[in-house]
C-alpha cells in the first residue's frame, strides 16, 4: 500500500507541475471534461452500485480534499459523499495515532529488581513466611505490590510460595512433651 501511495503522490505531483504553465481556460475545460466523465460513469454504474476504492486511493483523496472546507467539498462532483472523504481522513489519522501510541512491550511491566530482591531476602530470613505474610510486610513498608507478584517472584526463584509451616501440630506437641508430663505426674507426692 505504501509503495502504491508513493507512486500516486509522485505521479500526481508531476501532473500538478504540468498544469502550472497552462491557462485557466484550459484548466476549466479539463475540469468540465472530467466532470462529464464522472456523470457518464455514474449513469452506467447505476445508483445502487458503489465504487470501490483501494486503501491507497482513499488515503490520497483524503489527503488532497480534507484541506478544502465542507461547502467546497459539497460543490465538487465526486464519486463519494463529502462526509465519506472526511471519515476516511479521520480513519487515517486514528490509525496513525494508534500506531504511534501503541506500547512497545505488551502485557504487565516486569517487577522492579529491588522489590524482587527484597521479597527473596524476607523469605530467606523468615523461612516460615508465605507469600501473604511477605505481601503484608511489604505493604507495611509502603511498597505497593500485588500478592500475585510476590507469588510469581517466589516461584521464579524456585521457592515455595506457601511453605510448610514450622509450627508443630497439637499432636506433635503432646508427643514431644509426653516424657516431661509423665515425669511431672510421677514426681508428684502422694497424699
């Protein structure tokens, strides 16, 4: 499309340069001939048939005709309505703007290295902490990070985001304290 648009621009620039030395009478005659040809084409095509423009033709016409005021566009004998030309120009501008405003990298931005290092340090110094506790500590420090970010950071480092808790269960506690309990009961004097 760009090559065709460049070709149309160059050929029409040369055509405009060719018209510079000609008289206004010749230009008026050429305009009348072109208008008559458009009328003949419209009559042959019929009212229900639409002319299809290539994207480069749309871009070229939109670039040429949008500088004219709307009243002047309405007086021109065009194959399309003036509103269509203006819509083509809006579409071109929107596409160009969307192309320049598109982010270079898609998706979520990566986590800052210092935050990743802090998360890993907290987990290494406190092995019993899970990702929720680390998230809570970061929030206390004023660092805004989602819990899922802490989870992903730990997963990428090969650490378990929710480690087995270091605390013992009630049954484990009783088993470990059984000897001390029996010794305390047996050393109690009888009445």
